[in-house]
């Protein structure tokens, strides 16, 4: 039985829900569309969970606490057999009472710089202190904390410092490589990408490595699941995508409600797990599968290898990764993400 057949027989999805694209901040590197306001309704959320076998739900895209039905939705999620997480700049956590906050298995705070001055300079005055306050509150309530950062041109040399900041809350650091959804101003060059990961693993221990190229260069085995197979994203516009960074408007939500878990057989999901022809003979094909399909699709080069691929350049970028003890984290199997902890 193939890996894909096994997954299909036992599939439980990691579901990303953007309840709203509203936000109290306007970060230049954010992927959300700031030109309009969109919201999912509670009935739509109920319908989605009624059609998909879901193991975890992450609330992302905008600040979900700005949705007028936010608390009603949290009440619904508490009735479901899922692990619920949220990604926030702190606002959505501050507006919750302790009882609602305890409903989360983990809270991810968006922190891209290791100092107050840098963080507030990028996101807005007071954001650093808000995150510090709300992260401490979560820990006091027994709620897990993760610090999530976008690995980009302005911080790729500072990620070890960020892991140290996270360690103050007994929290891991989760990293997503910047994707040029709205602008390439923050995109890493080829050398910055590899220098960033090399320096990161010199200063931290890895809990999970999902970035396909990095996993391959570290000599790690293929992952089970991933893009196009085990992750589904529902946007505030009531559309469906295989990846949060997948370009275009997405398929209408009705398609998911009709197809259920068969959504993975629709064209965008098939494309998200496609492998470029140039990669077929590569020794790393099983682990890398052509690299990040979302990145390739954003560059209108889905049929080409990932632009950060060293093999296609005749380059060699071996990585030494020291693994940390496994932790039970809801986002552990999220595609193309890397989770590390400060080295002790």
C-alpha cells in the first residue's frame, strides 16, 4: 500500500480557518488582503467541520478576535474533538476571558524580532509588551505557547535570539519562510535562505523540520502527509486552498462541502503535491518532492524545481541538525514549517 493510500485510509486533516481578514495592525509583510473585509459565518464553520475529519484547527489570517461571532465560534469548537490553536499578534488573546482562553491547546504569538524596538518598529508601538503580557497569562493558565516568526531578509540572522525569547515562556519557535504573496521586498536570496537555516541549527535544536529542501539537505526521511494531502485552508472569503500561500481566489466553499475529504483530488490539491519533471532522477526526490509547491506556484513556476534548490545549481548545502525531544504540538505536522527550541 502506498503512503498516499495509507493517508487516505486514515486521514484526519489539519484545518486552517481564517474567520476574518480584519486586523488591528498593518504589517507590510503580511499575506492577508487589506483592501476588503471578509468573514466566515458560524454556519459555514459548522458545515466545514461536519464534512471533514479534522484533528486540529488553527485560527489565522487576520485577528480572529475582531470577528463579531468569535466567542460563539469558540463555544462551538469546544464541543468538537479537535486541538484548537490560534495565531495572533496578541489582540485576540487580550479580548478573551480566562475560560475561553483555556479552550486553546496552544496560542501562537507572532514575533519576528528579538527586541522591543525592532518588533514595535515593524508592527506598531506596544506590540512587544502586549505579547509578553499575554504569553505570560497563557502560561499561568496552563495554555501552551508558541512563538511564530516569518523568516525574512530583516531577521534571518536573528532567529537564534528569537528562540531565546521564546524559551522564557517554555515555548518553541516556529518558522515559516517568507513567501512573496504581495511583495518580494522581504524575500530571502538563495544565500540568505541557506545561511539562515545553517545559523539557526547551529544555535537551536529542532523539534520538527517541514521545509522540504531543508529536510532533504539534513538527510532526513520523507514526511507523511503535507501539502495537498493532509492540510486544508478555508479563507475568510469562503474559499478553499491547499496552502495558506496558494495564489488565486481559491475554490468556492461549496466544493469542499460537496466533496468532503475528496477535496484533495481537486486540481489545486493535486498541483500542490506535484513534482517537477527535472526532479525525477534526484536522490532527494522522496524527501523534497521539488521543494515548496506554494513558492513555486507563487512564482508561476510550478513545473520547475524550488528556486532555493542547491542540486539544480550544482551546489552542495549539507545541514547538521540536532534533534530535540519530541513535543506534542498541534502544528507539528504542518507543511513547510520548522519548529526549534533554544539550545541548553
